[in-house]
C-alpha cells in the first residue's frame, strides 16, 4: 500500500479531522518532517497557520518556512501572501503560454481550522473567501492546503471549502455522524483512539497506520536547521 504521507503530500488539498487526542498533530508533524527531510527549501516552501500557538511553532525555524502566524489577524496576512504568490504564478504562466507550474511547491498548513471559522462574522467571511480562492485556483500552481480540525462541522468546512478538498483523512471520530462529515461514510468512529486513520482520496477509501516521528528526531531537525541559519 502506498505511504500515507506521500499520498497526502501529493494531493491538492487535504482535510485532516478527528477528536481530541486522535493524532492530528502527530500526522501533521510527520508531514512537515517528511517535507523538511526529503526536499530543499528551494523545492518546498511552507506557510504555517497555528491558532493554538504551540502545535507548529517549532517548525517556523525551518529554512523551508517562509511565514508563520498564530493569531487570526496573522492568518489573514498569511493567506494574502499565498494569494499574491498564486496571482504572480498565474500571470507568469499566462504570459508564457503554460498550463501547469513546474517550479517549487507551496504548502499552506492550518492547524485548527475551527478556531478561524467560528469567530466574528466579518472575519470568517473574509477568511473563507480568501482560503476558498487559494484552494480553487492554486491546484495548477503547486499550491496545496492541508487543514486540520477536531470539529468537522458544516460551519467549519462549509460547502465552498469542502468541495475543494481532494483528500479527506479521518482519525478517530466521536460518532458516525462526524465520520460522515469527514469521509461521506461511517467507520471512523470505530477506529482506535490513536494510531490509525481512514483516507478518502482518488475515489477510494483506505485504512492506514499513522506512524509517528519521534520527538527527538523533530528536535534534532529543528536544531540543525537553526544552527545552519546562525552560521549563514
């Protein structure tokens, strides 16, 4: 069976959902670790949105990370930066008669989507419009969104957002209803509390182990990256 991390990283936009303690951060950290250890900062650029202010903070020290935000206002600035890149790439391709971007890949990680989709109405409207545009128009431009949530409700993933996810990952869910909201089918409520997930991608539903990256390896990666930056 193909590697779970590789499948997700090659999808256009992915939703990762599950209840508290089901392993969302473990999976998210594994994805970033895979990118940081298999690609260069010229090949992969990270934009990190971390409303909980601690899940992704250590990764902002990686040379791959171009921008990090841990407030709602900062999240909008990140989306603006990614949208500017999207527009620039689109114009360049149009001027050169190209249909697909062949340069580096941008990954926008959003750690807890619910924290940004259930705030004041004007903010939510602006955030939703910007995120939906990036997800819809970034597919041919190597701009990929990976969003996590422990609240897979419709107000967190409204139709204009949900329709742009090409892959959905369900970790352990509280109920069959939550499983259906993520995957379109029940089943994730029967997963173990931690360590396994169900992936819906390319018209198939498959079950996978979520293999964690040890914290010491992540710490070593970040420390080594910081040392390189200081020497530079």
